[in-house]
C-alpha cells in the first residue's frame, strides 16, 4: 500500500505521538502521518532501534525518537513533555505499544500477567493521562490499538484478550468523558496482521508457511492483513475525515467478525 494514500498536507502543522512506533502498525502509521505532512514523535524502549527508525523515517518528514517505557507513568510524562518542547503542541496520540502472550491461562506466570497488564492497558492509560491536558488545548484525538481478541473469545490468549477488552472499554468510556472538550477517542481492532509480533508467534509453530495458510483460512478474504492496512484505519480515525467519529471500535479483520 502506498504511504501517500492521504493528501500530502492532510496533517500539515499537526504533531503526532506514537507509542510502539518503531515496528508493526505503529511504524506503518508513523510513515503515513509523515507522508501526510505531520511531525511525528516515536516512543519506545529500545534506544538503538528507535534511533535507527528515526533515521529511516526522517527521509520522509520530521521524525523524532524519544526513549521511554509506557509502563512508567513518569516516562510517559517525560516523553509527552519532550514532544511539546519539540513540536509546540500535541494533536494526535496513537497508543500502539503492546505485547502478546499465547498459552493456557493456568500456565501463565505472575510475571507474564503483569507484563500484559502493565503494557497493554496500564501503558495505554498512562500515556493518555499524560497527553490529555495538551489534547484538550488542540481539540485533538486518541487512537488506541485494540484487537479482535478483545471483542470475542479466542483460544489460548485469555489474559491478552482481557487486556484488549479493557482497551475497548477504556476507548468507549474515555470518548464520552472527553467529548465535551472536543477530544475524540477511537480504537482500531485488528485481527491477525503480519508484523514482527505475529512473526514471533509463527516462529513458535513451525513450519511457518503451514501456519500462515491455517491462519489465512479463518478469514473470508482469504489472507491475513498487513501493517499498512491497519495503519490506514488509524490515520483515517485521526484525520478530519473522522471528525464526527468518537467511541468507535474500527474492525480491520478481513471479515472475521462479519
């Protein structure tokens, strides 16, 4: 998919903060926002990978990487402050940081459960808390990354599904809470998307091509999705074209939940 599906000036003068912006859906969204004229601040834990991503994306626009962990409220506040210092304002927050865990619930360790909760739901809340005062000033918006697993049952990912169900509930409730301030809150709920996280999942169940075929067979469209396809929904929801859309959960799932 072309990174220029949105007008080159669709986000001119706007600033976007993306957690998890160094890979997967977050990275694809960053490239699209930059191609549409935005200034983009990427937040992630890996300094080396983050700086490499900043260099890659800077060729298409103004990108800045700020190291930080969404599990830390103080890190979130620091990264938001840096985004304001560099950009002058904040118009869009994309909560794309997330982790996945596969396995039976009774085999889940306390450490694995804490990692899921701290990253997927507490991290989303932390960064939203830090960003909201500035989003109110710009009548900006938040787009969260949920999952189809947060909306219907699935095998061997009960705790992960619970965290993504919490993101769905957070999105809908926060949309009502902030509507009076002119701040919109939506979520994209992708099904299987070919990202580094999915590649790690595939690597645990070799052979890879057999797993891909099995996954693809679940979808009416006959394949799994791409990061660009999910990112396009993210950028649309953040755009003025979605000005009357808030509290929505936008499915990107190849017809899985049709």
